[in-house]
C-alpha cells in the first residue's frame, strides 16, 4: 500500500466482533480511499464517518512515528484522537489498502474506550485540547473550526454533570470556535425532553437513568444486535 514511501500512512477497512474475528461487522467509510492532504482525512472522518481514529488502524513508517512525537502513555480516554491527529499531520498523506481488514473485539472489559471517572474525563479534555490545537495550527479554517467545535460540544455533554468545570471549559472552547449545533445523543424520549428541559437537565436525567440500570439494558441491546449480525453472516 505504501509503495516504499516513508512519509505516508497506510489505512484499511475495519470492523468489530463479539465472539469470532471471522464474523466481523465491517464498516464502509468515506475515508476508505487515498488522501494526499492529511487534513482532508481528518475532516472527512469526523464529519462524514464515525470519527474512528484508533491507533491500531495505521501502518506507520518509523520516520512518521518519530516526527509525530510517539504515543503518550500518561493519557487514557480519547488518546487515539490526539495520537492519530499528530500522526496524520506528521505524514504527507494516506494510502488505502483495499484488500486489508482490521477487526477488533467489542465490549472488552477494561478497555480504555469504556473507562469513566474523573481522570478519564481529564484525559478526554487534554487530548481534545492538544488534538484540536495541532489541527488548527495546520489549518485554521471554517471546516476545521467546526470539526473542533463539534468535538468539544460532544465532550461538553459527556462531562456534565459529573465534571461541570470541564463542561464549562469545553463550552468556552465551543464559543471561541464559533459555536456548534450538534445535538446531544439519545433515544426518542430524550429528543422529546430536550426542547422542554434544556440539555443540562436532560443530561442529568440521562445520567441518573444510566446509574439506575439503563446502561445494562443498552448493553443487552448491543449484544443482541451483534448476535443478529453474526448469525446473518454465517
């Protein structure tokens, strides 16, 4: 895929599985192609796809890895966001390996992406701050400011109400970048309550629901969905 280049990254399709990597749910994304400008990859991933920036998705020449500064082991949640942005900006583009697929197991106990708590939130704040600063230093445009504003808005919702201080600081970043119209994610009931209660009250109610066992219901639903996917693939 790299054709001998020491300045580009290689990527591939990815998917997730529960029981066997032979039965993976493969994601088809807009970023499944070559990119000569790494900023284009970042913007497309965060606006057209799921924004998956796992460090596992890259084939990395050593020269690019060294230029990006490497992996920060002091971080936990959202560290892929920081690492992949620095990595992409240290490259001269991305080459897509159409025949390769990376599969990872979903729902692993202890996975960094599933961590919660104050320290995880502080890591998410730090990685978003450093990743967005690097992106805006390369290209400070309407599209990159929107990408960063939406990213901050997403975390603002997630920080609240446990870390109201981080939520407030995230909101300040959103305002500095021109605002965001990104809505809080949730089910049909949340969509009804949002215009009536406002996002802070709705988010507080959502958090209490998760603590009361609703998160277990969502986990069960995800397990059933994955089981149907695996049965359909067999």
